[in-house]
C-alpha cells in the first residue's frame, strides 16, 4: 500500500474517498489546513460523509473487542505500537496509514462477526394525514402519534429506542433508570429515563418540547457534538446541521394541543399557521403574497374539521382566499 503524503495539505489528485479520509484521520498527521479541507469535503459529499461516519462507528465498536478477539480476527498476535518519536516523518505517515487500514479491517470484521443484538420488542409506528393515534407500550409508556408520522420502535435489554422518520410523537415514558428511552430524529437524539416530551420532525429539522421531567438533547457529528438539557416548559430546535442552540421557554400546552384534537396558535405568524394546518388539510393553503405570511393571528381550530380555517381566516386577518388551478388555495393580502 502506498503511503499518503506527510504534508498537512492534501496533494492534487482524484477526489478523496471516505476510506482515504478515515486513514488520514487516524494517521496522526492531519494538520489544520487538511482539517479545513476535510470539512469542505464533508459539505460537498454528504453521502460519502455518512460513509465516513459509519466507519467511525465501526471503529468505536471494534474498540470494545478483547485482545483475544482482535488476535482471532487478525489470525495472529497484535503488532506492537511503534514509538512515534523514533521514526522519520514519512515513515510515521506510512505507519499511520497502515495502522488505520488495520483498524478499519478489524472494525469491519468485528462488526460483522459479532452477533447483532435482537430487540426484545419491535413495532412500526404509523399515522396517516389527519389521523391521531394513542399507542400503549409493553413497558407502560404511552405514545400519542400525530398525523403523517412514521417511526420504528425497538426495545433492547439495556435501552428503549425510537427512530422517527417523519411526523410528531408525544412521549409519556415510564421511568426505568436502568433502561433509558432514546429518540433518534434527523441530526438530533433525545435521551430520558422517564418524562413527558414532544418530538417533531419536519424534513431534517427536529423540534423538542418538554411537558414534565428532564430530557437530554444531543446533535451534530461526533467531532462537534452539542448537548442541551431541557426541563419542563422548555423547547429547542435541532437543524439539519445538528447545531444545538440554547433551550428556550416554550408554550408546550399550545404545541401539544393536537393531542386533544385542537390546533392552538397564540400570536403566531400566518406562515407558521399554514405550515401546521397543511398537515391536516386535503387542499393545501399557499401564500400568494409573502407579506401575508408575516401577519400574526391568535386562533384555535378543530383538527376533526380543519377546513374551518378557510372561513375563519378572512374574518380574523386582512386576507382573501382564491382557488388555484391545481386544487390548492392561495392567500392574498386584501
């Protein structure tokens, strides 16, 4: 195998792959300029960046293997770690590259040779547009599921886990300190042992609001992981980048009113009202004039008859509604 250049700046050549960056990352030769190049590569190649992240996860899994397991995978003794200060720079880079390749081999072999833990309980969670469901789980937890939601539930011996693909779920989690409840959604992860909280995923943006108890929200990549602790009455948003902001006061009662069949808005901009109500309407509402989206309204609508907003909007805001050729409804300023 040919060693990569020892310079901290990558030489011109073909596009770098996830495996190449993995090896460089673990070579001990990654300088500041090359780290900037790595960040640019991640932004330009999101699929390859996810492959790199998977390699890192495999590497962390391999770290948990015993020496005997590693020797069995290698078919021999583990080579001694060289002393870096006694080696020339190019020789150090070559050894770093080789060791990184060895680590990847062990990680991959370890990952596939060890049996995958099977969940003790699993279920697909789904609710269609305009539908609301309540699901009781074997551990005593209760999930209130909003419309247009897709998620996968898995219980293991040491944790309870939900992967939220889209939509919204209000979690009432039965306390179990020995088995935390983890919700994975987009770039965010919520971890609790017992509390009531709401998680909503719109595309790659995730919103979390806490009704009672405390939750821990993390987001971002492993090398820049952010964390925030939310208490009752607080909320936070995790964008696609995973950047964690600061917990802020949230109107949790209004945010979770859908559980009781209501959509409640308090001094909310019209564009947010439309985004929420379009989750329940058969014919979508659209702004024909962006200025109308800044109008603020306070209102409450029944989710069992969401089309009532069509009559209410012209009465509470200076707007008019007109049907669009595609079946939608456009909103104009009066």
